[in-house]
């Protein structure tokens, strides 16, 4: 492991990669800060730029963007009470009241220190857990993978559905249908192409991500522009106050950080759960741990209340890399986007990545940590200046997002068909968003579509067409029972419970 | 009878799934693969049925959470303009090249979204695209097809 860490450090600490991670963190912070645009959009917008890099540098850029976007989301939560990402909603509960009390700088500093500490602790967990899990996951067979992917899709649907599980499952099926377009991977038979040569290679993953996230988010912001409930709030960005944290506040953070880190990491590892659930659970847990006097301060600018969700959401980000790096199965929409990018580089994440491409495996882990250091050292002091991006009028912002989206597709194929297809999918996605059909399950299903079909094919061929592979191996059975449990619970919740 | 938007979208997906299922059955597989436990049409057929089942359930089951969207608050005009500009951009990008079409796309988008600060509109279009192109083409060595700039000898 030490050798691997050194390989990773060697790659991640090259001058080029340090500059890349700095740019990534900076760009991620800016994009993540903009309400409505989260890490998925930030990473999606960066994909075309990574074409010019080698795989390790490309992934380092995306890891930097990811952490930057999460940090940026906290900034808009604290300054505007407008979380850039769902994972930072809980941050606003105490961060925004602190900002209203004239302590915005302090709130941002507490958020940054907590994120850094949470990220550091979880990076150590990741360092220990990932290689061990990689070795265990070598014993996984096709039926186990199939079951695990079904669990991932079900879990993401359950957690992102806001009580509307069937809608999320509908998006899963739509994602799988979109993934089935193009040539069958084994027989090369064309499916659903209707004689159109542009579809013979299937729909590109970048196109789907750009359309359903970057472009449709931009269109949604414009579409809902007249909604008085969604009008952008403005605060004075010139007076953020001091970013110094006193001794008493440091002691409070020191108590909160360890427990929130552990919780966040464990939640992050679970498929589908991710930063949002982790931050809410950490907030709730912290409220139960503190004294009655401190409990009263929750929602009014509590240090514990701000530190807990910030620590947990960053820890969960690291945790979500565990299933991606060790099993090759993303546990969240964001890691699904990263999986798509990895596949674009010709790298198949999974247990063998640790052996075949150790420099990628370790440099991604190392660059996450470097990203967090960059966020703390560079971004925090620059926050008063970076925050001015919130004042950029949407009249400029939206066309620029559209420009990046269309450019991304143009660079890939140099053909009009893909641009039209992206616009069409973005328009459909905008209407689906309007009626709260979640997009992360669609992305995850699209990314996993080919892998699910491949593993189902192998499982069925091995069992000679019998579905007994679902219960032949105890591991497959256990995973499927958990999946059925989630489906049953969700249906119970949406039908029987009021 | 008034059908809720969620159920209407589900009904459209139900029809789409039925069409998908029909098309899945039409996939031509190799003769020797016809009776194999798994062939090119197996997975799409499962997906078609899954789509019909899930959308059917949404249509049939009572709607516990109703999504209300006030259409008076939706800015249809701007979004139609933006989509049209994007389509035109897609249509001309190959013909007139990346630099000119992108710069014009940006200026048009700013204008239709209500922006009238011409200096900013200019700075965030032509010079901005030029810098972006330089970063992609010159620094990152990412090929950018632009027949106009190639004709003018600005890029190779």
C-alpha cells in the first residue's frame, strides 16, 4: 500500500497535476456556488476539457471540481440561503442565520475547516478501505454484479425520489432504454437506430449528462425566472466579516467533526445515499448529542449545526468513491458521471483497477486530499472575491452554460445531429424536472445500462436461461433481498403511509 | 375529467414503452441466436415490459404528492427563443465555423434574455470565444474544426 501511496503522490504532486487540481477546485467552487448548478453539472462541463489530458490528470481535474463544487454549494447556502447542491441544504440551517448576524466570514471558515477535517478523516478511511475491498470484490461473479447494480439503481431512486419512488424508477427505465440504443455489444446488431448512422454507436454519455444536467438546468433557471418564490436573493457581498474562528468554536468543532466524519463516510459508501442523506443525518445526530443549551441554538447559528453537515457531506463524497473504485459501480449520480468519464478514457474501474492502473487508483485518492488542501489554503481567503460571481446576471450566465454544453458535444463529434439530439433531450428533461422527475437515477441507469445487460447475459448463459442465478449464490440473494426490501419499503411509504 | 401532469407524462411514457417493446420484438437476431437464453432483443424486451408496468402503476395508483406548477410564472417566451437560437447555432456551426457562430450565438442569447450592455455583450462573446479557442486549440491541443479560420489561415 505504501508503494501505491508513493506512486499516487508522485503523480498527483507533479507540477502539472497540482495546477490542474487548483484549477479544478477553483472552477468547481464557482460553478457549485451558482444556485441550481451542482457537482454533476460542474463535472459534466469539465469533461470536454479533460480530452486534452492523460487519464490520471483528467480524473484529478474532475476530483478537484467535485470538491470545489461541494464547497461552492456551501458558500451559496451560507450567503444566500440558496444551496447550490442538495448536499448543502442542511448547511444553510445554521450557516445562513450566522451570515445574517454579520458572521458570514466565520460561517464560511467553519464550513471550510469542517469540510477539510471531514475530507481528511474520510480520505484515511478510503486509503484503508479501498484496497481491502478491491481484494474482496475479486470474488464477485456476474450474478453478484447484476444484483449489486440493481441495488444501486433502486437505492438511488429511493433516495432521490422525495417520496415519489415510481417516478424515479420510471427514470431508471428511461435511462436503461437510452443506453440500449446502438449496436449490441456482443453481436453488433443495431437496435433502435431506425437506420440512422449517427445512432449506430449509441448516444454518447457526455451528450446525456450535458442535456439532462448542464443544459436543462440552465433552461430551468430561465423557465422559472418569473417565479417570485425562486427570485434570487442578494446580500451584501462586501461585508463578510472576519474569517477567524475562536477557541470556543474550535473546541465545538473538534467534538463534532470525528463523529460526523465516520457517519458521513459510512453513508457515502452505501449506494445511493450520498452527501445529502449524510448531511441531514449528521445534523440530526449532532442535535441529539449536544447539551440542551446548545440544542436551543440549532437553526439560529449553531457552530455544531453548521460543522456537522459540512463534515458529513465531504466525508460522504470520499465514501462514494469506494464502490466506484473497488467495484466499478457508482453509488451516486456524481460518481456515475465520473464512471462515464473513466470509460471514455478507456479505463474500466473495478477490483482490477487497483492492480492494472495503480497510478490512476492512487493518484485520484491523493488528489482528493490535495484538492481539500487547495480549498482550504487558496479558496477560503479568496471567498469574498469568488462570492462576487453570485452577482453575475443570469443574462450572461445562462448563455455561457449553454455555450459550454454545446461546445462539449461539438468537440466530440463535429456533427449537427448530436447538437439537435442534445437540445431535444434537454427540453424533455426540463419538463420532467418541472414535475419533479429526478435526473440522477436516469444518469446512473444510462451509465450502468451496458454493464447490467452484460452481467445479466453472462448470468443467464451460465445458468442456461434459468433465473436460478438470482438465488444460487448467498451473496446475490442477500443483495437482492436488500433491493426487494427497499422497493417494498418505498411502495409502503408512498401508498400506505400518509 | 382532468388528468394530472404527472399521470399525463406517465401515459406518454406508457405509449413510448409500448412502442419500444414493439420495436424490441422487431430486432433481427442471427438465426442461431434465435432460441438462445439471451440475445440482442432479450434485455430491451424486459425494459419495455418494465416501462409499461411502472408507468401503468403511476397512472392507476392514487397520486399522494401532487405537483402544482403555476404556468403564469413560467417564462415560455425566453425559453423558446433560447431553444431556437441553439437550434440555429447547431445548424450553422459547421458551415460558418466555431468562432463566428459561437460568438453570434452568445450575443443573440444575451440580447433575447434582455441584456443591453453592449460592451459587456461584446467582451463576453468575440474576445471570450477567441480566448477559449486559444486555450483549447493552442494550449490543450484539442482539435477545433473551424473552416472559416482555416480559410483565413488563423488556425491550421
